[in-house]
């Protein structure tokens, strides 16, 4: 039986991408369909980092076409990924070369937000993305230590800075520019100015994604990031107990009030598994972030245990995602990274469908 390009598109309308939960046609992934006799060739262009699943996608599309189109012979499918700039808050200027910015936030300190931000950035980088990491905690910068970077950034012209780099991730932090034991005794306006300079006066180059480690709380620094930085979305980190969740709720609502999508909640220090006997202890309770996410209508991205290897590798500047990439904990960070991108894609689609609205009062 003969078939044409329309038949191929119709067949792929019934095949769902497991990562976006949309069919490949409506997701605009199907490109360059060519037919020669019984042979079919086409490109699948994914809008998310997916090198690890390219072979799976290729096999799935090929099997579907052979099963649904009688007479199909050889099928050649080229799968690639291209990350595009995402929609951001109204009136906020994009950062040149940076396609997407994700903020990692928490309502209070001590919940492992910086550790999560670092490992999330490295997990995204391992998927083939060009990644940047901005430490916007002026008073307590921790990215230099966690990323194993020392020294000061270079300025080629006295006006801009070159980012520091390790493990394939470009980084900027106030910790690169002041000694460890020097306190930053700055008021709000100076802090906000420093954050904007580290964002816009740094030669980041071409980045698919920047992860921003926010300071804890909902003060000047957080509000500056939420209102004046082109955020794709925000991720909230919390421990399971009520006192942390109460503050996480405030952080989530702050982003919602300034029209920044919340991509979901992460439960850090979710439980402790004894390395000797394997007994599990829920030191800070368990499941609180999942329940809070359901209550607030937000997505739950995953739970990360309280584990000495995560702490030690972070303190030593060898985060677990790069020092032990095959460990169960690294795989959890990888799964969370994939979910973050899946949620960002959904938000992009929703914002793209929204038409301008004029209200007369």
C-alpha cells in the first residue's frame, strides 16, 4: 500500500512523547518528512535535554510507524534536541545568550537549597546542556566551595567579568571576589545592584539554562530576582517538617504573586538510611513537601535523602552528581532535572497560547 506525508503525520498524532505527555505533531517535534517508495525518513526535534533517551524515542517512533502504516519498509529517524528561550515575566529584559533561567529557592535556611541547586545544575549539564550557575546569596555564598573553584574572575575590559568554570558549568558568585572570612555588611540596594551586575555584566556566552541559587527567605534579594530577572520558573526546596514547610509556602506564594511559574517542590533530607544496617529513620518527618504541594496545587518533583556522601562530596567540592554519577542519589537528581524541564515545557506551551488581553476599568 502507498502512503504520503499526511499519513505519516496522522500516525504520529497518535504517539505520545512520554516526557512531555503530548503527541509529537502537536508538540511540533516532527520535521523534514521524506518518502521514497516504501522508505520513510524524518527528523524528531525535541525541545528538552534528552540525549539519554534519543535511542528510546527513535525506536518508539520507528515501531509505531511500522505498526500503523501498512507497506512501510525502511525507516530512518534522526533525533536531536534544541532548547529554545522560554516566556518570562512581562516587561523583563532577557539576558543575552541565556535561553532559560531557573531559580532554586527556599523559605528558610538550612534545608539544603544550595546543595540541591549545584547538583541540579550538574545533572542538567550531564544531559548535554550548556549550563550556568549563579550564586545570588551575597551574605553567605557557598557555590565556590561546593563547585571546587578558587581564585578570582578575570575582567577583559574592566567592565565585564568572565565566569569561573568547573565540571563544564560556568559559575559566578560574590564568594569569588571577597575572602571567606570577610562579612558583606551591605544594605538592600547594594545587594540588589550586585545581583544584577553578576547576572548582566558577566560574559556568560551561550547558555541553554542558568540555575540561580537564591538566598533563603522572601526579602529584597529574592524580590529582585522574582521581579527583574527573566525567570522561566522557580523550584522550592524544603525539608519535611512543618516549620520548614510554612516558610516554603511563603516563598511559593511570593513567586506566584509576581507571575513566576513554580515548577514544583523538592523534599530534601526526606529520610535517613543507616549505612550499616539499612534501617530507615525519618528524622525530619517524611512526605510533608508532597502533601504541601498537593494542597497548594503545585507539582512534587522528588525526595532526596539525608546522606553523608551528599554532604561530604559537597564540602569537598566534588558534588555527588559528578563524583559518583551512578549512585542512587545522583539518579534522583537526574530524575528531578528531567522533571524540571518537563514542567518548563508545559509552562512554555501554556504561555504561548495566552493571547494579550485589554481590560478597561
